[in-house]
């Protein structure tokens, strides 16, 4: 065993063909913050033994993996995370080696699972049935587009080191300066809507995962996604009361975020792109900031709703364009 720096931990990710059956990594994905590891639920014995000590033993009753992985959105490997987030993926060739992958919300409670593999000089592990519990996509001026994902999985098991350990593929990334944000009265109106200039934006997805334990084993029998929710906020200069009125009047808007890296061009002339479309958003909070002597700003909180009239989910789609044929 040896003392190491955290940067020597490698994270491998793959989509499981059968939920709960581990597979070797499809991608080795760099990370910015890695806080995922094994967890336990233990109980102390409450028996009295004629002394004042409060307990003489504990028992481990549940084991699982859980934690947060933060990183920069990459044009190929991020598709695996989106697949696990929404549960359905449809891939189509655009031209040449360019593909559009359309991720939509599966109306089931057993979404696509991943295997997370971790390797460092002291130990190699795999975590089966890794599910996305929540995902934040963050855009801030002067930064790359970043994500923060909370995973829940079964507990780890030791595994032999993978032969391509730390073989990080070359991928393109997305910059916040590449973002275009639109609002419209309905989804059909987004294509002709003018872009709104933002300073920051966060979109948060929450799947309310349930670790379902059963008698006979300390490992989760299944990990179930329950009620799906999407919400977020954005900040821009305070120039009028448009967003205040949207909140007060309970006016719904369709929302689209497109991030297109035009500094990278594929063979067919297109660019790496990620497009998030929410068909029906309500505005829950409008907070102006008007400090003396500095620019006044406003922050607007929103929540995505199902468009019941048009039978569209709260996330209409997330489309990722890249040169990966399938996931």
C-alpha cells in the first residue's frame, strides 16, 4: 500500500446490459471532484450487561455505494450519464460520422443502470446497479459547462485491474460562452424565439431514488427511481419586470438551452451540441438584487411541469450531437 494523491483515482463508466450485472468500462472519465464510495447502515446492540457501557457490539445491516461525482461536460462520454438520467436513448445518423442521440424520459421505475469502476494504486473496485439519483448542469460566466451527479449503487466488490486502466479518450467539451437560452409561449415557438442573454444557469434533475432492501441480504435488492422532478434558476441583469410578471401571473413558458461548441467542426460541418428542451415551465421565485453603486441583477427560479395538454414529459428531450454511433 502507498500514500497517493486523489488525482490518481480513475473512474470508469459503462451501461449495464442487464441491470445489476457489472460490465467493464466503456469510458474512462476524468473528474473534478470525486466523493463516491461504500456506505453502511449499522446498529449497536442495546442489551444490558450489568455495566454502564452503552453497547458491546454493532452489526452491519445494509451496504451500498453512494456519493457525488463532479466534472466537465464532454461530448461523448456524457451520453452515458444522460442515458442513466432519463432512461431512453434513440440514436440517428445525421451525416457521415455525426450522430444525434435523443434522450427522453422513460415512464418506468427501473431506469438504465451503470457500472462504476474505480482504480487507484491501492485498490480496484466495481459498483453494480449504479443509478443517477440527481444531476445538476451548471453554466457560469468564464467557465466550462459542468455537472454534479449523485449516484447510488450496490456495494463494491474487488476486481482485477482493467487492461486499459486510465486510457482516457480525447473528447471535446462545452464552454458556457457557447450557450443559447430561449423562452417561448410553447415548444413550437422556441425555434423562432430570440435568445435571452444570461449570466448563469443551473438545471437540476432529481429522481428520488429508493434503495429497496429485502430480508436475507445486506445488499440492495433493487434501486428504484420514483417521482421525477426538474427545476433550476438563472440570473441576468435587472432591466424590466418581465420575469416578476411571469411569476405573479402564473404564466408558463417553454424553455430551451442549446450549447454548441463552434470551435470544433465535424466532417459534415456540424458541431458538438447539447440541447435541453423543457415544454412547460412555471416560475416560482423572482429575486432582484439592487445594491447601491453596482449593477442590479435578478435571479429567477423555475420548475418543469408535464405538458398534459400535449402529452409531453417535463423533459421533452435532451439531444447530444457527437461522433459516437450508439450507447
